[in-house]
C-alpha cells in the first residue's frame, strides 16, 4: 500500500473551498487502498526568523490547547490520519511514498527540504488558485519553477504555470453528486427566491451582490435572499435575508433548492465551487466572469456572466431571469445537465494515474 501525505499550512476551523477539495481527495484515496495522512504545519519555512518562529509557535501552542485545529465541518474517513505539527522540517517525510504540497507556502517548504535532505518520496504541487494574496505575482511564478510535478485544477492555471514550467497536468475537481441534489423541480420555484454565499474576504465582492439586490428589492418587493457562509451573520442584515452559518447537508441543499437564482460576484476563483453546487441543485446561475467561473459557466447557455464589479449588469441579468420564466428554466436546466460531467470518480482516477507515474 502506498502512503500519501497532503501538506497544509495552518488549520481550517471554518469551511474553505480548497481545503474541502483536499479532504475529498483524502477520503477517496483511502477507498482506493492508499494510506493517507494530512499534515497541518504552522511554521511557514525552514529558515524562518526567530521572531516569526516564536510567533508561529505561540499560535501553535494556543491552537493545540484549544483544539482549534480540529475540524467539525467536514467528515473525514476514519482511515485518514491527520497530524498537527509545528515545524514540517522536523517531520520524517521519508515515511511517505508521495508528498503533495497544497499551498504556496508548503511548496517552498517541500522544495527546501528536498534540497537539504534526501527525499525518496515523489513530490507534487497541487495548484488550486493563483495565490498572489499579499505576495507579488513573481513569488507565485517562482513557486511554479520549483522541481515539483504540478497538478492544476483548471486550464487557466495550467496556462499560467506553463509560462515558466511545462511540467504540469490539468485534473479538474469533481462535485459530490450524492451530497448535492436537485429535489425541488426547477419549473415550480419561486422566481423571487435568490441565494448567495457570504464571505468576509473583499475578493469575494459580496458588497456588489448586496448593492444589486437592494436595487432589485425596490422593483420587486417579493424578493427574499437565502444566504449562507462560514462566518457569523453580518450585522445590519435586512429582514428580507435569511442566513445560515456553516449549513449541514440538509440545510445546504434546502438553500439551493428553494432558490430560483444564485448569484456569485467573486473577483477570482481557482474553481467555482458554489457555482457548480448551485447548478447541481437547479439554480439559474448569475456569476462574475472570472477564470474559475468560466470553467463551467457558459454565458447565455448554462449561466449568465457579468464583468467583475459591474453591479448594473448583475441587476439587469437577474431582472431578465425574473421577467422571463422560460429563460430562467432553460438556463437552470442546461446548468444542471452540464455539471453532471464533473464526477469525483473521474477526477480521482486521473489523480492516481499521475501519482503512479502513468501520466
């Protein structure tokens, strides 16, 4: 049995799309007979300054005491091991056959350990987004030059990686077609029920959706918004919004299935997770035209796309779906049919082929 280790920087007590994908792969790999360990590391790099090392160690100790590193929002298979450590460089990585760096920081850390210590393991870099968050783009491209086999989740990421390294393969994520499902007919939905994801990160541009919905509410007083997210309910939320924090399977499906329209205004996504989920559940999707959304959202075919930051376009597109029931039903049906191709079985088989050296 081959052993696989996913390396994650820090912990995720709240739902995070990229981490959710890693957990999903971990569950699938053990079903295929692999021994899987998820290593959560607090220290960012081996040559960290004393000040930063101390800061990260204090954070590590506090999280350990409070069991903050324990996850409650995703059920891992009991066969998946997880380990919260302070310093990745002190871990015996040679006990694993395959090591998968999953974030910008862990990619540099693994490459550094490879340079300074003999590693017999195959090392990969799982790229889920262009992580220029608080770092220059040059740093991201530098990570793509590292001597790690790159696995990217989308074509647009492959194109960026290939600017500096051809050693990359694309494996699209899957969707859990057993977890999410269409259980309320598309045709019978209340056209004034709209759903959206709430996030505190400004890159998600929730404010654009809020502004558009305010305009729409003045024209259509019947509008009601079903909102969900990992964070606490935002203050001063109008009474025509409902909010569920960290929805479970039943409530998550209910949010999508009671909504006729789903809005996502995010500026950047590696993979449009909520867009795909909404399609599975029969929503007509209105989303920003970012790289991640365009993987599955085809304008005027299975979704309606608007320029990032264009509130006026959001208003007009939602209006078009409210005013034309036939149009809304066509967009929702096409989205539901299109998204069925993204199964986890296909994704995990491709991933295993790469890990085994068959691709």
